[in-house]
């Protein structure tokens, strides 16, 4: 906003973005206890995350767990020069 109570004006450009899997990063797995929120270390195999859940259950007697798969991505502008030309 401007100092005089007026409306700030601006121009907006739009750009197209694409997601690509981060190089060298495969799908990872993690277990989470639904009782206390504790999480397993990231694992390369779902069995490792599930084993963590079972060990946690045996240690603290919690019984609700979630195992999630995730992957890291990089976002990249398709044509960075196009966004600046639109302004």
C-alpha cells in the first residue's frame, strides 16, 4: 500500500512450472506412531518402516501406526524468459 491510503498497483506475470523427481532420490518410506507422533528414520524399503512400527509397539505398547511413501522433487520454470516478457 502507498503511504497516502491509496491502493498499491502491480503487474503480475505467469509462468509454467514442471516437477521432476530429484536426481538420485528414490521413493522413501517412514513410519509414524499415531499415539505419540514419533517417526522412524527414512527407509529405502517399506519393510524397514514397518519393522520400526512393530519395535515401537513392543517397546511402548502403542498400537496405531501410519507408513507413508514419499519422494523428493525439484520445481523448474519451463521458460523463465517468458515470465519476464509478459511484464
